[in-house]
C-alpha cells in the first residue's frame, strides 16, 4: 500500500518540477517618430509574467522613448512564443527594445 501511494506522489513531483515556471510575456505595439514621420510595428519581451495593461504601456513607452520613439498603442499582450508572422512583420523591431 505504501508503494502504491509513493509512486503517484513521485510522478506528480516530477511533473511539477518539469513544468515551466512561467511563460515569457510579449507585447505587440505600434510606435512613431516625427520630423520626418516614421511608423513601426514591433514585438517586445516584457519579462516572465504579463503585467496589467496600464503598467505594460508605461514600460513599453519608456523603452521606446530611449530610442526616440513614441508609443501609439499596444496591440496585444501575450504569453508564449511569438509566431513566425509576428517575427517577420516586426522585422528589425522584433525584440529590439
């Protein structure tokens, strides 16, 4: 009986240890520069967990501002791996900021 309980407990412990601690959070955004007007779409990594939307917007805007860009809008926040289409659409702005 003791062996029957130990085996499932060990399997559960192994499964929990193998599970990822948390998926990375990414944001899709649009930004601009003035004089001359330039627009770009990008994908940015925000860390291990997605923050509330307002917090994410502030973080994205601050990072973009260092590069001379102004955040227009946050399209989406998501966890997991960005798709190939997102990578291709962002081009040089994929994980740039």
